[in-house]
């Protein structure tokens, strides 16, 4: 793809690029998945990549790609934590070894850190914005200290609008690259998984309160009254894990509810009948895209970026947030109406394959990298 966009001289510069992705952690979640998928495709284009974070379960996956993985002390939600001063020094040490040309940040803490590092080192900073929760839109310091880099990449038009209209970003410096998923990675995963239940309801993502999983767990009480063999599996981990298990036991559905970790995503999605993401806020919802790729009918909250992915009764079902009753009714509708279920499966699968192939986005990233490097060297 790079060959079709850049001429010979430009291509030489592209292949010499070294990019350091920096994020808070590499635990299960949308941002680590995003960085991993992007990295896989960048290295196919001979762009060298390294990743710096406070660590996490995804580290081994990056190492399998032959990518250098570095540890920095950034596991904090405070963008002004004193530890970030030492982290800036760690970045200097990393650059001595990896000699990266661009620092590409993905979270608020690492955006502030990367902006600080860029100011003193003159290494250009690109800030990737994955969405803003409502509480973050109200924070004054985000508007004063923007940390938006030379270029800001927004994963949806909604995120781009927030950057410009709420956080004062310069319109000409904000670029929208709609998130995609890595078809090759999903297709090449041949793992299998056997799950018990009928129907099998699935969900995946970080176990955080904002994902609204407690409403899905509560919905299982009604679902089980209609479908006694129904089961719920959530693939993920996080601070809400024990709360969800306790809620399930208290509601009497503990025996049909399981939380899975360290299992194949593709195998998990192929093993379930219905996918549900009841988020209270969601900038996009990569987990929904991944489920749709395999033709799994999806139910999601009618919020934010999820409305980009689901056209009600066409590519999935939308339900009001914080509403267990509506979730159970949507599950019942899909189970009773096989024709609707099949139509949603066929339509969403085609939509994802036509519009959300990450491979088609890589040239956009490469073009932005080249742009900021040319500006930095005065070309």
C-alpha cells in the first residue's frame, strides 16, 4: 500500500521511520488492541515500531511480533503526577537505544508526558484520541494543557468535534481516521472454544463500571426465566470483576455467569450466539466490530459511537443505557425471530468487511507520520 502512495524518494524516508507508541498500560482493553493491530500493519510496511507502557498482558503479544517493549512508570490517572518527571527521563534512555523519530501517544497521561518530552527533545508528538467520557469534558486542565501534539488523530468524527469545539484544537491539525479491525489476525486465529448454554450471550471489554456490564448480568434473571439453559460469558478483566460476580450470585444467576481471561478472541466470538455491549459511554466500540465481523448479532446501548456501528434492526439492536429489561427483551426478540437474527448477521458482517478494514487505514497513518517529520526537518 505504501508503494501506491509514495514515490521512490518519499518511500525511502517512510521505511526509515521509527515510531514509539506510548500508553498507560497493556492490559485487556480497546487501546492496547488498537495499538497492537496498528503495529502489525505498520511493521509490514517496514516502519519500525516500539511500545512503552507500565506493562500488561499484551506485552508478550508485541514481543512475538519482534517489537521492542519498554517499561515506563505511568500507571496513574494524574497527568501531573511527580513520577512522570522520571518517566520523561526514561523516554530519553529509550531513545538512546531505539532512536525513535516520532512519539505517538494514546492516553491523557501519556499525551502530557509525550508533549513534555517533545518540547525538550524536539521529537514530534502525535496524539491519538480514543474518546472522551463526560466527566473528562468538564475538566478545565484538559482545555488549558491540551497536549494535542503536532497532529491529533481522532478515531471518530464525534471525537474530532470534541477536540475542536470543547478542547480548542486547531481544525487543520485534527485528523479523523475511523477505527478499523485487523481481519488477518481474526481469520488466522484457528483456536476453538466450547461454551455451555443455549443461548450463549457474550460480551468483551475492560471490566469497568462505564461498560455497564452490571445491567447485562441483571438482565440474565429475566433471560433465564424464558430460556432456562441460557448462559453469559464476559471476556475481560478489571476492577469490576468481583462486583459482577457478587451481583450474579446475589441475583441467583451465578451458575450461568462466567468471566473469561486468556482465551482466544476469535474462538470466543465464534462460540457465542448473541453479543451485548451495554456501555454507558462508548467512543466507538471495537468489540462490537469484532463480533459483527463474525456475523454475531449485537445488542448495544444507544450511545455515542455505538450508533455509528449499529443501525437498529438492520446491523444490530440498540437499547437504552442502564436498562436491564430492554436488554432481556432484545435478547428474547433475537431468539424468537430467526429471520431477523439472520438478516442482522448477514448485514453487519458485510458492513464491517466493506467499511472497517484496518489495512485500508495504514496509508493515512503513514502520511501523517511523513507530514510531521517533514515539518520537523524543514522539508
